[in-house]
C-alpha cells in the first residue's frame, strides 16, 4: 500500500466488510500505525462517510448503522467500456497480475444493476480478440450485447443489416461468436437467408431481434480462425501497393498481419494490401510515423490529399470560429 489514498479507500472497504475493528487491527491490515488510522478515518468523515469511533478497552471503528455506499451507477456504454478494458488487458497481455483483473471484474459485477449483469457476463464468455488491434468504428452497445447474449445462449436472432453498397436486408442468423479484429467488430455464424456460414460487421447491423429457435454450433468451430481466413480471401475492390520507408520489425508491429503482406526492400518495406475503402487506407498510412511512396492505385493519392485537407482545416480552425 504505497499511497495514502489507497490506504484510505482500503480502510473504507474493510469497514464495509466488518461490523467493528480496533485501531490496532486496522493499522495491521493497512500496514501503518494507530495514529494514521485515526487520520484516515477523519478523511472519510470529510468526504461525508459516517465513520464512528468508540473509545475504551473494547472500542474501535465502524460505519454508522444502516449506512451503505450508494450503488455504482453506470450507463450501458460506461459498463461495457469498463468490462472491455479489463478483458482486453487480460487477453491481449496488457494486464498486471491475473487476480487483479478477476477481482476488478467481480467487484464491478457485484454492484451493477441486475439488468446489466447478464449481458456483460455473456460478453465475457463469447468475446474473442485477435492481434494487431487498431482503432476502428464502434457498433451500437445494444446490438453488441444482444449478439453476445445470443451467441452464449445459442439462440437464433434476426438482424437488420446494411451492406457496403448501402443495401438493407433483414435476415436470421445463428451467431457462433463475436470477434474484435483490426479495429472492427464482427459476428460469425450461419445465415438463414443464404443458408451458409457468413461474417457480418457489427457496425453495419442496426437492430437485433430475438427469435424462438435455437442452434448448435459445429464441433470445434473457431470464430477467430474463420474470420481471419475469410478476410484474407475477401475480394476487396482496391489493390494497394505502397513502400513504407521504415524498419520492417516496427512496421510489422503497427499493421494487422492478416490484412497486409510486407516485404523488405532496399528503400524500405513494400506493403501489399486489399482495401474496401481508400479513405480507411489513407487513415492507416497517416497513422504511421514513416514516409511512404504510393505505387497503386492512383486514386489513393487523392484520398491522402483529402485527408490532409481535413487535417489542415482542423489545425487552422480557431475557438472563435467554432462558436459562430
């Protein structure tokens, strides 16, 4: 316990778990002395938390009878953000000690409203990650949670889907799994409309509706392996070839391996990739700190110019102009 604030908060947690503890017992738990415990109790009182101190041989500290901390109130978006952050830290190797993540998740679940516990538990059970994560467009929280719940419960759902051509369809799917890959969310499952295994970007799903039927996923089916294999073979409209003038090992760590092919060259690294939209490729290249040379397509140059114009406009905009 290296920081006083940590000890103050720990004192509050201990007092919530015990009817009464002596100053010596609290000092031992906090790794400090009785005088410091007295000071920490005063800090809690200043925050409006009624810590009572009883003097005498059998005295000690306790919270006022009937006092309970107000429940943790989170919106769906806030709760999802917290849980996803903890899961990402654990599963992508960015966490600290494993018990810390498990403990934090347990505490959050304990204070969440009942209506949020089930969908967030479903998210923990069904969510998968791949490497090479970058920032991408987020889907609607309700859609994401509904698909995670249906996947865990093995329930068929109806979805309203918008294709990249802006074509809208309503269809039923059996969601085998939810995957976050290269900055985007996907659901992999059986599409009843096409009677085949399909992958859908979740940010293109505008609504999810429960259906009466259920399903059984194929034995040993791996949503991550299927997704990465499908994306590698996808017939994207743009074939991109760019030389990035930087070190191969660092560039490889910044780019999703399943989406690009990198080859070392005397002048840098030759990148081959397929792209659905050139504005997305422009953002990806602009996020790198190394200069680059475009070989194809020529249309990518205009996409880079358009992005540069947007950034220049933002850089030159003043607060006064924003208030007009």
